[in-house]
């Protein structure tokens, strides 16, 4: 149950979306064992303000605020106009607050769900993005940002150690600071019978000060789709690794929707490296309805013990997992609805629901 409204104020546009969703929806998918008597905690919504000509020179200002049951994200982006042959500049300020379930969550119900580990992350980043002009198939974005990360408990207080007494930051203090240079490259190729998409992200921690984190982290996602008569075979391979200094929250979490279905978020493992493979075959049943069968598998490549504090071992995560299942996809003019039924290697069954591409 919710409401959505668009308001035009001069050249600016304000989009408001409020969803009065009961906690049960999230409890069924992410059992966090958290309670809150504040009635506002039941509200899920978003607020977006866009101005296409802030100072009369086609400068764009985007301000967005998204609130979930236990997380929130505030983003302010200012974009200056540039010639087509030059990189587009964006100045970005972002603050997010979210539970760190993927790393510190406790697997329950034969790893089908993840309970709260009592750790939340507050992230503040300030920086600049440079989006290079796209070629025929390649596009890239370079960004440099200052990041400030603070672990919090469920009461919103600063903490530096988890419930077992292990450090939550790389510095051992209540916060980590870093300057991160990030390069993201994307390649897309498509025709009438297939498509291929490749995304590569490389992050480098720059030691501006001696106590700041120095690391190199990369992640890639390769997606291939092939039409086989009326069916579509979709495969995706995701991998990554990190070297250098590392805080637990920088680990790769494996498990959950978008990773290995049939498991809770991060319930398969969390390591310095990861490799996840997804395969899905969809078949049209009606004009708006499709059926799907899928198989997901993932592994931390036996790098869980290399994460500071080894949270994967302490929470009994297996380090690798396989999920099988089937589902339905319903597409309409109002949005796309998806439901998946998955079973993991421990024969625990999980039902996933998704709603996307909502009409405004």
C-alpha cells in the first residue's frame, strides 16, 4: 500500500513515493531479529528533486532520498554541461546507512536466511565523476572520492568491534577514511539473436595520509544472452578480488537474490575473492507471462580466512553453495513482477518476490 506523486515547481520536478509496507514483507526475506516501536520505521519511500537549469547555464541538480525499513541513502549530484567531445563532470555527495548483513549476518534456517549481526555501516563520500564520451561499444567513468566509514550498532552508536570482539575497521578505530580512485568500463554488443555485456570496476585506495587505507579492488560482471527459438538462455559470471589493506566490510559477500538464490544474504560466504555463476532459461507462456528455470553457484575461492576477523568461519558459512529453482515473470504496462522458488544445497526452500520498472 503506498502513494506516488510528481510535483512541478517552475523548472524543477519533485517526485515523492511513499510505501506503507508492513515489516512482515522484509521479515520473510531478511530475518534481522530487530524491533522498533517507532511507527515511522514502517514507512518505505523515496523523494527525488530534479532541476534541469539551476543557474541558467543548463546545470543539472539531482537530490534524492531513499528510505527502507533499516537503510537509507541520500544523494546530491551537480552536473555541469560540457561539449560532446569532453568528459561530463558530476560533483557528488552521498550518505548511506545500511545493515552489514552480507558480512556479519548470521545464517539461519539451513542458510536460507540471514539474521542481524548487530553491525550497520554509515558511509559518507564526497567526490567527482568524469563520464567519458561513449564509443560505438565502450563507455567508461572515472571517479575520485573521499570516503568516511563508521560502523554503528542497532541503536546508532559508534562501535569498533563486533559482538565477538573483532575489529570492524582496518584502522582499529571507530572509523576508516580513504581516498578512492575508481575506473569503471562497460562494453555492450547486441544483435537480433544474442547480446553480450561486460562491466569492469577497478578501485585504488590512495594513501594521502599514512593511516588511510591502501588497497586495490576489482570486480567484473560478464553477461551473455542467446535466443534459442522462443526461449532465452541467460548466463552471468561475476568475480572479484582485493589486495592490500582491508576492512571486513570490503569483503565480497556471496548468497541471496542477485547472487546465489536459495541462500540468505551473504550466507554462502564472504572472502577476499569471489566467483559466482548464474544460468537462467526463460520460456514465454503467454503474451505477458514467462516461465523460468535457473541454477546459481558461488564460491569464495577459499579466501574467507583472509578477511580480518574471519567472520565467515565464526558464523559457519560453507564458503560455496548451489541453488536451483524455477519462477515466473509477469510484464505489464504498470511494471514487471517476478517470483522465484529456490532450493539450496541443504534442501531449504526460499521464495523471492520482486517488483521493478514501475510506471510513473
